[in-house]
C-alpha cells in the first residue's frame, strides 16, 4: 500500500467497516503532522499527536549547538570506556572506592531521546568515578568534560528526566486501556490513535 492521503483514507474506511465502527461515533483522530495524514483525515476532527509533538520539541532542544556539542563530547567519552578494557576495569575499581553502583556507562541511540536522557543520567551518577579514571592517563585528559559541558548536561537531564517519566507512564498499555475505557464510557465514542 502506498501511504498517500487517499490510500490512508481508504484503508481507514476499510478498517472501520471491518471492525464495525461508525465514523460518526469517533470523537477525534490523532496522527503526526505528515501531509498524507492531514489529507487523509481532513474530514474528521484531527488532533496532533502529543507524543510526536513532544519528540519534535525535545529534539529541537538536543539540536541546540551547545547541547549537541556537549552530547557529542559525552558520546566520545563513553565510547572511550566501551572500547577499553583497562578503563572499564578502572571504572569498576573507582566505583567501589567511591561507593557508587557498579554499572556501565550507557551509549544513546540517536533516534530515541529517552536513551539520551538515560545516557546523561548514568554519566552524572558515575561522574566522579569516570573523572577519576580520565585524570590518570595523559591521553584520556582530552575526554574530560568541560565545566560548561557538565552544566549543560545537568540542565538537560533536569528537563528531560520528568518528561521521560511522564512518557513512560503514558505509554504503558495499562494506562492506554484505562484512558480508552474512561473516554468511551464518558463520551460513548471512540478516539483512535493513528501514528
């Protein structure tokens, strides 16, 4: 199937028919802002997807020059630990000496901002142990984050951590079913998410 507006509209109509749902009983439809979706569902009450908008907003913040530079340098630092058995061993020793959890650093996945938040959070948790390893080697000193980088990472983590918790809470299947039932019983209508 092509994902043109006309094809999506036709597939949506077929789905409603197959599930024996009436378009009149729909409160709204939620999609991302792709032009094919906007065209396909123009005849319905359309709501932009909250999750998609949140993702776009967070990615704009992560794309700010000083944020992206701090993240790029952090990725290099974390990569240096994932590729060196000696650094990993020294990190484990420093974690024990400092009373920190024996955990590995996390590398983010660029398409998932939540993984970026987890990477930052883990680094900040292990910052003292990481820095203790990096100051030991002359070649490693270039991997030490600057004060500006650390401040940026702390602020980004403060902003993203609550959003990550909120996103995790809303994305749970249990919460979706609850919202669906609540919405149906209150309004007697269905709302479909189409992303």
